[in-house]
């Protein structure tokens, strides 16, 4: 079992230490984990989702990678990209998780009941934000705004072309697509993104699927993995990928 999306207390909204995460992963039977704490390039008045000391974060994970022999630990970041801001990452990561958490505004400034507006602004921003990518990784929780909007509405039909545009960018930069299992723990009880989006990614030439729980608490490490595997097999996909040392590595499911 793998879990390629785990937060620790290096994230402002993460609960457990890396040590606790490693111990719990062993208990939960997860053999490959990625530590992927938040590094959002834009921080709004309500959101400060950024590792405070990136150097310490990198060194701490490097130490655990060296010392740990029972499970594989991968060094990642949930890199919160936006179209209007950029930053070059200096350290080496096994892979990155690319997230767009905001529109041109911090999402919590947007009305939760304006489905059309929020989806439009998010997808337009996401299409623009996937640029100048020079490190392998996976685009996470592609239909994110479903979590934020009242009653968790899907992408409106009239904006599905923007999802396709976004997928084209993801494929262009040779990025993978994450199956984020946190949605199964939310009221809408479904993985993110929807199946049609996963299928469209393949249709457009994408190859790399990852699975991550987006755990902010050690209790949920590995949650939803087998559900995601079942779903992928149903649509004819028998392999996922993780990143190690900047290369995609195949993992049979
Ligand atoms: Zn996220
Ligand atoms: Zn996350």
C-alpha cells in the first residue's frame, strides 16, 4: 500500500509529527509514504498554509529517509502554485504535489453559494497556474472547489472545457494526476477527481496516476487506498506511480 499525500505538523493545519506519521504508517500497513506538507505561494488573511522553516523540513525528512529501513519515505511538498506568483524550489524532492488552492482571490473570500462563479474562477486560474513546471509530480484534488461550495456541486457542464484545458496543461508538462481519497471522508463521499476526469486525462495522453489520502491526522493514513485501486481497475488501469529522485516509478496494483 502507498500513501503519497500526508501532512505532518510542519503544515499549519497538520496534527502529527513525522515520527508519529512513520509509526502509524507501519501500523496501517503502508509501505511507501510521501511527506507532502503545504507550501502555498500565496497566503491570504485566513490561510497561512506554508511550512515556516523549509530548510528544517528538508533536513528532517532527509534524516528520516536515511535512518528508516522498514518503509520507504519520499520527500515531497504540496506546492500551492498560482498564476501570478512563482518561486524556485532549491532543494531536491522525490516529486511534488501541485495544488491550486485559490483563484486570483483567496477562496474563502468567494461566496460559497455561487457555484458558477467559483468554478469558473478556480478553473481559469488553475489553467494559468500550470506553467514553467520543471519537476515531476502530480496535480492534486483537481475538482477541489466541490469541497468548498455549498452542497458540493460538480463542475458545471459549461465549464468542463476548462477541465480539459487544465488536463492538457498537466499532460504537456508530463505531470501525473492524483486520486485524492479524502473526499470519501467528506459529505459527498467520493474520490477526487471524478471518473470522467481520470479517463479524459488518459485520453489526452496522461500516464501517471497516484493515490493519496491527504491526511492531516495520522488516523487516516492509507485510508481509501483500496477503494481507489478498485475504482482504477474498473476503468482498466492496473498501475500507479510514485516519484523517486525526480523520476516516475511504476507500482503495480
Ligand atoms: Zn490541498
Ligand atoms: Zn493536502
